[in-house]
């Protein structure tokens, strides 16, 4: 086999595909890229057995056909330092001795027979749900929910993002039991109903790799989902199990309404927590007559912080406690200048909303309060 390829084109594909490879693999061959040459088309695949990412690129001067594996770490490091230029790959079909030639030098290495690379388990193509989604919808869904994904191995269903597919929208949900995010986008109409839980790793890869694409073709089977574009194909296994009924935990009757400048509130929390309890990050909030008072203290060191802010508040006076890190995550994810917080009492969760949703979207976040010990 032989082919020529531009170094930066190959580097772009390999660096993207490499994000699927684990730092440690049970099978040594999974530390490699699988290259497959077919005519003027070269595909590069990386896999961790649960997820498989394939990049497709055009090559020149192709001779022969077949597949071979090369060490992923070594190839990425080599191409990272390679200036823009044409490279020639020559692979012996029998011994898999590989020559990589470029204008000022050459490298020799040994490839592995591509047949030794394990193939992902094929799903039944029957009853698949297929639709096309703007890449921006998928990326926004992940961006708005990924911070709320749980990490409790005893609750694996909460270690991923729920994609709740409706005929006229996609709803993305994530929760770690302390906070929950529901993001709905009706800019896409799948025309069918189903749901799956996408693990955190492939969700992150999807956001990074497909973020620059215009659209994504999505194909859902009983056990996996495939995301495809003109350049990449990404096969991901679901997390098994049922996601909690997220609608049941969303409060419906929070009658105390707080509207506050988002950035001003974040900055105040950051200042107050400097003298608070670094262990739990508890801040006591008191809302009354359009004044918000933030209080944090650490009795172990005899330190405390207090700050007041102007806000719009409708309702009876209320004192409630929240973990500053969780509230800061929510406020940092919401992008509008102001945030609306709906409250009920010190023991019930708060509902956080942007002051205005983007067209075709609906974003809602809830946060459980913390007990205040006087």
C-alpha cells in the first residue's frame, strides 16, 4: 500500500480521533489507530470498545488497498511537530514494515495487521430512528447540561446526559441529585420518540469534534447511537438503565421571585466565600425588600464575609442556604445578563431561569438548598 497526504490534514484528523482512546487499555491494539485505504479515500478509526470514532480524508497517489494499525501516541506527536508538507506512507502488505517519507527525512516503523483490531459489535439496523440535527443544537444541549452530570458509580444512569427525543424537539437532561438541568430545543423535529443516556466521555468528544460541523445525522438503535457528518462517524454505546423522571422533581409552585444581575451576583459570591467554609461552600442568602444579603462564615477559624446587593424580589422575606460552587456553576452556564430564581421555602429547591430564552429553546435549572445551622 502507498499513499500521499498533507501533514496538517492528517494531523487534524488524528488529533480529533485520538480523543476516544483511553490512557490505559486492556487490549494493546486499542492504543493504535486503524488506517484503512480504499481507492483515494483513507479512513482512520480509534476505539475504546464502547465508542468508535472514524475520520475520512482524501489522499493522493493511492496504490493498493488494505488496513493497518499504527501507534496513536507516536503518530500524533510526530505530526504535531511536522511543518505543512506532503508525506508519503509506504506499507509492505506482507511484513507491515512502514516507511513515512517527507522532503527532509524519513521514519521507519512496524505496523500491525488491521485484521487484529477488534470490530465494534454491530447493532440490528431494524427499527432505527434516523434524523438530521443542526450541530449547534447538539453542542448547546451538551454545553448547558454537562456540568450537572453525576459521578456516583452506584447510580450509573446519572453519569451521562439524557437525550429525550420528542417528535418536535430534543430535551437534554442531567442531574447529580443536588442539581438538575433541563434544556429543550425545538429547532429540530426528529419526528419520532425515544430516549437514551449518552455517557460523559462521548458527550465531551461529540461537543469538541462536531462543534464546527453544520449538521449531524443521528441514527439511534436499541443499544447505541451513531453521529455522522461529512468528515466523522461516531458510534457510542448507551448507559444501561432508566433515567429518573425529571419532570416529577421540578417545583411548580415557587411563588417568591428573585431577579438579579448575573455577573454581579457571581462576583459577590466569590468575594464572600473567601472567608466562608471551604469544605461545603455554604452561603446564607437573605432576600427582603429588593435587597439580597450574602453571608458566609467559618466558625473553625472565626472568619466571616457579608455583602448586600440590590435586586428585584417579590414575596415574603426568606433566608435560605446554598452551596456557592453549585450556584456559581448554574449562574455561569446561564448566559443572559439577568437570572430569575423562583423560591418557596428554605427546604425546597430553587428554580433558576434565564431572563429570556434563546429562540426555540427552554432552559431550566434546579438546585437543592443546604441546611442552615444557627
